[in-house]
C-alpha cells in the first residue's frame, strides 16, 4: 500500500471514452481520495494539459489546480492513448502517465514502455482494485523528482555565483599581485648585478610568470571573463578556438547571429557543458577537427559539438565499461534536466560523433532535439531512445 502521509491532494486526468466504464472507474478513484477529471478523448486531455503548462510558464509557479497524472485508455476514438503519451513526452518528458487497456495488446504495451509510460493497467478487477495505490505512488515519485530538480537547479546557480566570486577574487588580488611582482622582477634582472644573483632573480621571475599563467587559466576555468563581459556566443568561439589550438586540432565555429538573451544559470551552465563535450572529443575521439555551432530557435538555444574522430557504437554500455570520466555524458544529461535541457548523442564507428544540447533560454521549459539529418537547424525534437544519451565517447 502507498504511504499517503504528507502526499497531499492528488488530481488525475482520466481519459476514457467508454460511457459505462469511465464513470465507474472515476467513482472508484474518488472513493480512494483522488480528485478526478474525466474526458472522453485525448484531444480534450491535451488541451487541458497545455492550458495548465501555459499557466505555469506565465506565472513561473506550479499550477496547483491542474492534473498531477494522466490515466488514459490506450484505445480511444481519434487519438489513441499511445498518441497522447507520445505528445506529452514531446512537451513534458517527465510528466507521469499510466495507460489502461482491456486488451492483451503486446505491441501497444511495448510502445508504451518505449515512450516512458510510468505504468500499464489492465481492465481486470485485480488491476483496477490496485490502481489508486499505483497512482498515488507515481504522483509521489514525480513530486519528489521535481523537488530534487528544483533543488539541483538552485545548487547549480549557487555554484556559479561562487565560481564568479572566486574568479573575481583571484583576478583582483592574486593575479594582480603576481603580475606586479613579475614586472618588478623583470626590471631587477635588467640591472647590473652579480651573475649569481641575476640568475636567481631570472629563475624567480620565470616561476612567478608561470604561476601567473596558471592563475589566469584557473580564473578562466572557474568563470571565463569573456562569458561575463561579452556573452555566450563569443565565449564559445574563444573556447573552441583556444582548445583546438592548444591540442593541435582544426576548429570550426558557427553562430546563427540571433540574439540569445539567456538566463544567468543557462549561460554559465551551457558554457560548462560545451567545454566538457569539447574536452571529451580531445581525450577520446582521436579527431583532427572539432566543430561547434550555436543557434536559437524560438525559446530555445541549441549547441552542436561534432568531430571527425573514430566514433563509437551507441549501444555500448558505459555502466559495464567504466573508464576514468566514463560517466561524463550521463552526468551532463542529469544536470541538463535540472534546467529542462536535453542531450542527444549520434555516432557510429568510423564516422565521428555529434552531440546536441538544447536548453530553454529561461531554463524552465523542456526542448525537443534535432535529428542529425537536419544539420545545424535547431528544431528541438524529443529523443525517443534515451539509451544513446548514456554513452561516453570512449577511447578508440
């Protein structure tokens, strides 16, 4: 049985076109303390859900009057329950959906599982009797998931603020002191001094100069000044150009030229994700060229990192073949989800790799991801097979 303690009110959107069974099921759920909105078709259900999501977008808070979960019959007039699930997944990948059927339909079951249905209920007395507890369980898990995402988002923002503070502290104190010391030591080495002293001063000057370089590199790693001063596009151009130069690779950068008014969290996080993807190419791809493009499509910003390296089999399982840093892409995907973002990896052995990241400009909505055939056009299409998101570009 589901623990109802502190679970609060639960609202289910029941989609059932059987005029006899629908009200019976609705009454059974209401007796279990679940608020039910019954509609006969998937089209009506989508309209209700989109109205709720639009209200949340405008108010920047959750619509507490909207459905917490969808409970839909697979076989409906017009759109099917699977069609409804597919449309929901395109717009809200994590929204809980349970599908209901009275048929032993294996193909629909497989499709429902592939699309990420939280549960699958048969129209049998046993399954229907257990349905309230199953609904409560999935709503509780979804609420915990959303709270965790909100917490992780706040932690990411706090981390970025601390990174900026530390970079400014290092720039305003340590780096300037080192620069002044290096300059003054340089002046001393130009004076006529005993050779032993002059040689020691020269060595000290070189050490201070190297320390200054490392400090400036650390400042750029913590929070690149160009990102704070000139925006994401120029920061990404500098990132791919300098990284490629440092590792002896060719680079290509493309910007669609559209203004990208990014939320503070999105801008910093997108830069860090891109840097991690580029370093993944450097470490594992045996590539000669790195390509980076940044574009805007409506409310979304999309970056694509591609290479001409060895590529890999996207069926490779990083959980069975762990290497140092081997869970990098899984980590990226999880962090992207805190801001409503998505990661898609496309690769085959010998053809290079293409990583696509899409994020909402304001860090709240969930984008869909582009297909490889669409090149750099960011149309944000939802990826069906999440397995390929969990692949690390391992050594060739």
